[in-house]
C-alpha cells in the first residue's frame, strides 16, 4: 500500500465534476467550525459564538441548496430508504459495496445525522444567550451532548471515508477539495436516490 | 498516504481531546465543605456585591459556588466564587 492514491486516481481530463463549490465550502466550513468550537474557543465567549453563527448560516444555505443545488447536492439525489441503506452497509462491511459517484447511502445517513446534530447544537448554543434560558441546565447539557456526538460521528465519518478511499481506490478527501471524481464505470452508481437511478 | 493521513488524524483527535480538558470550570478551593460559607451567607455576599436576579445558584464539583444571574448594570453574569472566603474566582459577563 505504498502507492499514492492520488496517482491511482485518473488524470484530470477523465474526471467528472461532482461536488459543486457550495457543497465543498459548506463541508470545510463545518469541519473548521466544529474543530474551533470544540477544541480551541471556550464556550460562551464571543469567538465561540460567532463561529457557531457562521456554522448555522452555512447549514441554512446547505439545506436550501439541497433542494435547488446542482444534481449531486440535492437530497433527492442521495437519500434512500433505511432498507437500501442497511443493505449498502452490509455490503460495505463485506467489501462488496458498489462505488457511488454521489453520496453513498451510508454517507447520506451520516449527512442527515450530522445536520440534525449541528442544528440542535446551534439552536441550544444560541438559546444560552437568551434571558429566558440563562443558566438553564438542560439547554447546556443538550448543547454539550450534541457537540460531543458530532465529534464522535465525525470521527466515524473520517474513518469510513478513508476506508472507502482504500477499497474503491479513490482519494475521497481530495475529491471533497477539488470536487472531481473518477467517472462511473461498470457497476458504479452515479445517483443513489431512487428518482434518478437509471 | 492513507496510513499517514490516518495516523495524523488520530494524532490530531488525541491532541484535541487532551486539550479540551482545559475548558472545565475553574477550581476555587480544595478545602472541605465544612469550612465553606453557608449558602445563605454566600447568597448574602453575592447580593452585597451587586448581583441580582440570580437564576441559578449551585455548588460545582470543582469546589466553587457558581451563579447565573445579572450584574448591577443588568448584563448577564456567570460567576464562580471561592466558597471559603466568598471572593470571585472567575467572572464571565456578557
């Protein structure tokens, strides 16, 4: 495994653009925001709050973009039934999963879970600054629990993305930076969502 | 490259978890609670300092009395007190 995955990836001329700029900016804004607010900026202080507001705004834009954005950015493109997700997970654990160009079903579930946790974390963070919730313990606890869950889920997400990068011989981290991926061939699936499966 | 990235990721996460310990509440005293001011005495001191509309008054597990309330000028205040002498250890005002 000394061969670089960057070298395995097809040359640029043969690549397709998958993740549009809003998808990528959202992704890395959340990464940066979660790292800053969890590990560097003390809770309650002004910088921590403004990072939270930026993440909340990015989340709002991304949710709207999930309905009007480029094909692979849309929820309808990658959301599948729980049954389809389970069968994908089982196949992935046996390393027999098909390669997806857009988000695969497990990734879609992770996106929904992280978006929900981000929303609750942003909401409870904002609430702590209101007079009516000042010092209220359950709001503080919900904020802390959700923030910790985000870190745990994100760790799982990174591990899964790296494992999938190895198994499907494609550097998914670089793809989330450049937006491009190897085109669909063979049994690859371009769009997971039932509305678009050809 | 994947292994290096993975190792780096684990290192970063480890570092982050280690550093997050610094965000705990301050330690105010190591003295046993027998030496602490009574809650009533502490509340009186807090009131004398000008804090008002105290919404939460509690003991922390780091040896503090902590309040969520309002400073004399009306701004929100989260304050940690040394429970032995009643002095302010940390004052977070909005």
